[in-house]
């Protein structure tokens, strides 16, 4: 099929894009187009206008800001995957990006587009949720505000933005000494949508016990689900602890799948794998700090 008729606009600045959004309440922003164009071709989305923000090169930058890594909304998935600054400061993002489609898709798709699309099976919403990211949004109508990752993902393909708002920047807390991360995803084959997946961030105390743990799963509800493991704080990070926690968390998922029990089992395996990987990385970080 072909998309329904729409007006095409290509602003040259963020300010111009915001003015266009304010003038066209049902417009859609076109970033990489990997999700929007498919929906339009199937006529599941029928915007009166498409605002192509691909020329807004200022939103393709990545830089450090004290304790945070700042990414422009138009940074591509491929850049997230291979950029050395991302790998050093937010390695969970880089690890998760490798599972997004194939290289051609990662070369076009953007982190901001994935966040705004709010697909519960997507990797970037999950990773930013685990890391406690902050999303900076702008509007010609209401100005600027910040949205916490916990408030961004509302339901299936539904985000926490108003129709006149645009996501411009993403602040991600940089990894700290004593922290480790893990990511696991199960799909029929690499590049397919994940049947289940999990990411986590683990912080160890100086004595090797759990100081904090955050984890999330994808494809297990109408949005990425976040778990904060308060019950694990103070415990030794053993395989039994992670296995029990993973099964307890997966039992709280609500997969939109024919075989719910199967997806929950996959979630438990993904969580266990991610938590185990995070433990090894955090322990190595502690050892390196004492050398």
C-alpha cells in the first residue's frame, strides 16, 4: 500500500520544526523513518503533515556533561553501537544497540525516534529506562521541560509527550566505578523483534554485596517494565539470588502473546543472563580499582 496524502515539510532548525509542530497538531516527525514510514504505508498512521527533521545536524552530537552523557535525538543506532564515548560512558546503550535490526536499519534509525515511537519490544526504551535517563523536550507552545524515563513510556506506541513537543536531547547517567551492566535478548534470529529481552545495571558496595540493582524487560507488557531490586540490597550476588529474583520479576510481566508462560520463562532466562553478566563486570571493576 501507499500512504494517505500528506504535506511534507523539511525545517532547517529546531525552532522552525517546533513552529511547524505547533501549526500542525496531528503532524508526525520523521527522523530515520524506520518505523513511521511502515505505519504510513499500511495506513495505520495518517498524519496531515510529515515534518522531516533529518537536516537538524545539531541533534546528531554526543558529548560529556559532568556526570552525564548527552546524546542528540538524531544520533543513529549505529553511532550508539560503535561510538567510543558511548562505549566508555554508557556501555549498556552500546550493547543493546547491537540487537536493533540489521546494520542498514541501525544506520538510519535514531535513538530519539525509537524513544518517541515507544515500542515495548524496542531496545533503546529499555536501556534508557534501566539507566534512569532524562529526556529533554521542547515546544513552541509550552517551552522546555524534562521527562524522566519512568514517565516517558505510557503504553503500546504511546509516549509521554504532547503533540506540540519534540524530544531534542537525552541525558544518560554515566557508568560509575563498582557498576556492571548486562543485556540479553532472545529472537527467532538476529535482527528480528525480540520475543523477550532484559537489561540491568548493578552497583556493588565496597564489600562486594549488592548496593543497588535496576533491571527491565522488553516484549513483556505494553511498555518496557522496570524492576528495582530493593530486596537484593545487602545480599551477596549469587546465581541463586539472581535466579530467584528473575523468576519473581518475570511472574509480574503481562506479555501480549499467545503463550504467556513461554514468554515469562524467556524473560526469566534473559534477566538471569543479564544479571550474571553485570555481576562479573562489576566485580572486575572493583578488582581493577584496587590494583
